[in-house]
C-alpha cells in the first residue's frame, strides 16, 4: 500500500502551484502581527524592545516568530551591533516598503468603513 500524500505534496499544474504560493504568502503577511510590525517599521528602524512596547498584546515569542518570518521573506532586515548587551535593529527592506502602500490602503479602508461594519454586526447579531 502506498502512503497518501497531503494536498501540498500532490502534483499540480503551474497555475495551481502559482495560486498555492500566492495564498501561502498572503497568509503569512496578512496576519495581524505582520501588518502591525510592518506598520511600526514604516518610519524608522526599531529595536526588539521598541517593537514589543509599540505592539500591544503581542508576546515576545510571537514577535520573535513574526520577525523571523518577515526576515525570511525578505521584508525586513535584522542587524546585530557588536555591543554589550548586543543591540539588534529591525528595518524594512525595499521589498517590505513596497508592501506599505497596500497595508496603508487596507488600514484606510478599515478606518473609513469601521462604523458601517460595526452597525452591520450589531444588526446581524440582533437577529440571531
């Protein structure tokens, strides 16, 4: 009996593979922590502790994982300065900066439609 393959191991057409890759990227950069980190790095380079203070509710572990993934994807750089204690700075790369327009547009859309969405939620919840 041959072992079953999961969906990621199945052969697919080039179009399906491209779609799968796009969805994977969107899921990684589309989570709330990634968007918040990118937003914080918009204006300047920040240290880990500065990012941690600026992003309310994120644990140190989640911030570490998010920073690693964004670095792996080439959206930010991590620079270790030889000092005691070591200083680590995070900054957006040119690729990360290109993502800012989309993130900013999404944030502006959310701010513009916030009240309408809240009203719709209240109306929906009242009927349930």
